[in-house]
C-alpha cells in the first residue's frame, strides 16, 4: 500500500490520538496472545533518550537517511541536533511476537505472516477468531503519532522448532513523491540491506540494537513485540501526557483490567512508565464511574456462562433477543445488557467533555474491549447516575465486527447488504442497538418505578429498592414477610408492616459524600413499629464486606421519622403511613447498602 493511503485507513475516527493509540495497539496485542493464555502484559514507556541511545539511533541505526527523505520529513533532522529526544514505546509480552518469514514473497501456505503483515503489508486481515479488528490498521496510528512518521519494531517469536527468532527494523511513512526522476511509494525501512532489499537485523544484532536503544527486554521466555515511536506528537510535559494516557487506558481498557469472577489476574496487566518511574493507573473496580460498569460487566459475564455465580443487588439485567426470520416463533439471542448505579468520578467517559453524572452504555464485543459509549437518559442527580454494559452474543460476534469502521470506535450497520447473510448481520446489529435504547428508556420511565413520579429518580430508586430489608413486608408491593399476621377469622392474615424505597440520592456537603435515602413506611394497624437502620459496604459481587478489612465504613449521621429527628433504632407509635429519611456518609470509591429493618413493635 502506498504511503498516501495509510493515513486514510483509520477513516474519520471519533476519538483523539491518545485514545486511538491506546485502543489499537492494545487490541492488536490481545489478538496476538499465545494460544490458551488467559493473560498478557502491556507496558507503555515515555522517556527521553539517554545521550548514548540518541547517538546510536542517529549515527548507527538511522544513519543512512537520504536527503530526499528529509525534505519530506524535516523532523528527521532533529535526530542529530536535538539535545533532548523523546521516545514512546509500547511493549506487549505473553504474546506470540511477529512470526513468519522476513519477506512478503516468501510466505508459504498456512504459514504465519505476522512480521510481513505488520512491517510491509499494512492493512492485511487478521485471522483471529473473535479478534479485535484488522491487523495493521491500528498500527497506522503509531506512524501518525510520530512527528517524523517513523517507528522502530522489535520482536521475539519462536519458529516451528520452538527456537527464538529476534528481529528489529525501523519504518517510516510519507506521501508518495518524485525525487531525481524516481517515484517513491512513501514506505521506507532501515535494517540489514542486501541487494537493495531491506530486511530486519536478526539474532544477536537485533538484541544488541534493542539494548543500545534502551528498549524493554524480550526473550524466548518473554516473547512479544515493542513498537517504539520516535519524537511523539504529544504534550511537551511528560507528566501531562502520562495523565492523558492513563485516562485513555482506563476509559477504553477497563474491562480487560477486571479479573473474571474467580480469577486472580486480569486479562491484561497494564503498566505505564514516565522517565523511568511507574505512573499509577487507577483500579476500575474502585474508581467511579467505572466501578459501576464493573458491576454490570461481571453480571453479563455470569449470564454468558463464562464465570462463577455472580449476584449483586445493585444490578439489573436483560437478554436482548429477536425473532428469527422464517423460523416461526424461534428467537435468537443478540447479547446481554446489564445496568448498575454509578457514581460521578473525576475521569470523564469522553476525552472532549468534563466529567458528569454517568448515563452511558458501554458496547463490547467478545474481546471485551470498549467499542463505544452511547449516551442514555440523563439522571436527575449531579453526583450519581447509572452505567450499563452490553456484550453481543459471541456466536454472532462477526456481525458486530462488520459494523465497525477501521478505528473500531462505533457500530454503524450501514453497509450494503448483498446477500441473506449480509442482511441478517445488518439486521441483528440494528435490532440490538434499538432494543438497548428502548430498554434504557423504559427503565428510566417514571411509570415503571414505584413512587418515581414524585421523586424523579426512576432508575436509581428501582435499583436500590432491592436493598431495603424488612422482616415483615418489604419493597415495592409489600413483598413477602416472615410469620403470620396472627388473629383469627377464617385464616385471614392481618395487614403487614412494609417499607417502600422512595428516593436515594448522593449529595456533597463540605467535601463529604452523603447518601440521603427516603422510605415510606406503612405500619401494621393498631401496633407500634420497630425501626432499625444500618449501612454496609458492598463488595464487587454484591456481598457485604467485613468491617475488619480496613475499608472506610459508612456512618448513619442523621435520621428523621415523620419529619422529626430520631434515633437509628426506636419504636414508633404512628398509625398512618410515614416517611423515614436517613443520611449516611458514603466513603469514596465504594458502594453501600442502606438497610431499613421494619417489624411490628
């Protein structure tokens, strides 16, 4: 492919450079994982070259730069003159590395061709079941992130005899141009030149070159690939760049940072280094609003049967189904949707907008990489909202993959359907997107939530109604209580006491998060009512965390019963329905369970 076309491969992406760089490189790394591996590692390293590394790069590795190329890429001149020169490397390990021959004309049938596909044949399709996308498209962003459109690729793989194969090569991209009567295609390489054919340095030469450039070490025991971007087009301040990269990692890769239920390691172990020091990447399981998305993700994983039982009172779920054409009343599953409450955090779900109360659906395919966030109905609270995750049915994952543009940043089922297979795929994506929006709209409708018309909290009230505990009658509609109502007369039961959650909102007072919870309590006729109020921290699986684990605990700070200040535990002598309003401190990055226990006094 000519250099002119490379920059067009990503299409019109809706994301910025940092987002695409992180998404595409990590997506391709995941596709390259070793067969059977449950986890890989990805290390991003931003630093200035040391003097010796800079000299090796300028005087040895990239010493043969023709004048006609520096006219196309003037920033290449900085190699020999700049006092400081930055490099951004992205290294994946626990992956296969770039296997196969070094030349495109030597690829055999059924032989891997990863090296030539990446280095020479950008845009070649990846043959990866449930892969993230097309191999090579994502790597274009690495060229575009370099001011001199130049990258260095270092890889260690194994051959058919399980022997290590180490290679390193430099590549540049320009538009096509004419110089001295010669037309150049815009692709340039540096390595081992033999008979005007450029091949990579291999074996010890490759290892020595990678070491001289300060690249992360790869070996037979740590196979993988490093792509080093020269003179990256990023903020001047390395710390600010690291912050943006960290935010992009969390925003786009959080599902891969969450261990499956029962596992101890996440699918991808991400690390970020700046000038030799590790830069912390927030844990999505305890960082809002991502902690809400984590609850939804774990629920979908369980529904798909890919994890042990996961139960959380915080989350509701739906299976998206559709009738199959010409199949009578048979339905097929398009995927699962889960919705969970989520707190507002400091990291926005959109790089171009400030953080706000979350109200998004994260769309995922089988690789569990975020394709896109779609806005849903906005919450009424400015401190909390909801988070939703949809993962398509793995059996039709390819239908959703076809709806993605080269940047893999949205689903657009707009292609021309030429046959029945095309029509089915297009229809499945269209129906799934429509049903997702309908479910979110229905869930937020006041008509579908008890008492929500008065409070305007629809979705949150519906979620949290499952957290109200009562010995005699509980939740919307009264639920079922323990024990009989006593009395006589044909075995009839006396009316039970019950509590219905009316509202729950998160407010901030003097820097402290306070959850204000309102219940409506209907007492048992002619009897006093015993009320007991408490609050617990919830674990990611919805169980109550032990108070001895060192986590900050919620504290009930104010109770009002029928408008009067009251205690956490007391007997109330009120015959008519009354309100209980409770204020509870909510530690940051936690989910809490407010509890109202109601019984006849």
